[in-house]
C-alpha cells in the first residue's frame, strides 16, 4: 500500500494534468463551453423549486418553510449524483482506457483517482450554486454545513471502493456493468430521495439499514435543511462498507492488474 501511495504521489503532475485536460475537453466543442457546468445544475434547482414549492405546493413533514421539500429533494439528488458518477464511470474506467493501459507504463490506480477528482470538481460547482440558492431563499443552514466534510469523506470511500470493485470485475465479466446499471435504478427508488423515509411502514424502514446510502442521504438532507445530524452512529454502516470495499477493490486490483491488461 505504501509503494502504491508513493507511486500516486510521484505521478501527481500526470493526475492533475489529466483532470484539467478532461475538464477542458468536455466542453471544448460547445458554444457556451464550461458555462454548461453552471447552466445544467442551475436549471435543475430552478425546476425542482418551482414545481414542488410553487406548483405542487409540496411540504416536508416537520418543516415550515415553503422551500423545505425542494431543498430536501435537491440535497438528495446532488448526493446521489456524485455517488452514481463515481460508481458508473468507475465500472468502465479500465475498459474505456484499454489502449492507454496497453501502450503506456504508469500506475494504473491513477485512473480511478483522476475520475474521483473530476467528479468532485463537478460536485463542487453544483454545490456552490445550491448554496447560493440557499442564501437567496433565506434558508442558509449555518454552521451545520461543516458536517459536509466527514459526510463527503465517507461517501467518497463508499463510491470509490464500489467503483473499483465493479471496474475490476467488469474487465473479466462484461455483464457486470449491464446488471449494475439496472440495479442502480432500483437502488435509487429504494433510497428516500424523492420521498421522506417517515412515510414508509416500520417494516420497510427496518430494512433500510441494509442500504448504506440511506443514512448518508438522510444526513446530507438534514444538514441542508438546517437540522444537523441527529444520529451519527448510523453513519458507521456506510463508513464500514466504504472501508471494506476500498480494501477489497485495492486487493482485487493488486492481484489481477497483470491479467486485466491481457484481458483488455
């Protein structure tokens, strides 16, 4: 592990250069360019706010402000978006860079690291716009925003670990990517993002402990609504799952990196 971290540090210039190049390439042929990173999330926030707070008059149980449900929904979608971007891109990261891996010698783990950095940049842009919306709508959550730091660390552990495991498996079993795409849609609706968990029967809520994204999403939503985090112990599950998946993903990659190049 120590040698792996040292290799990543030695290739930090390659990593940051790749992150910058990917960001620039993404928008180089568009008229608005990088402005799309602002337009898309801004449109999403405006649409959800107008539809749910003004048109549907949706209200969040236990919250009095008219934008509470819109904030609840946007917080869940932003969190889920970061998770799915890392996982879905992670499962194809080695296949998409097959030619690169065969022709150039470099630490293979730089590819997932580059992916995570790019996902974090996209998330930071969207999060900044969301925070501006909270200020303008007079719903600033205050000091509870500091809780986002440990939440983000836990989420990145979980997403990166799962993406790494799927990425290695997908090299040898291409059905993994297809199956997980279907499973991800089911996972979304089994996670209280567009609905509060309080409306579920108690039996269904008991099963929610098996969903590591449930306490994470709930914690993010509570922070943005301004309620803080009431149950820190629930975050032990996604933290443990993320740690195990990262260890498993690194082990799988370490044991099969040579075979992966041949398989690609």
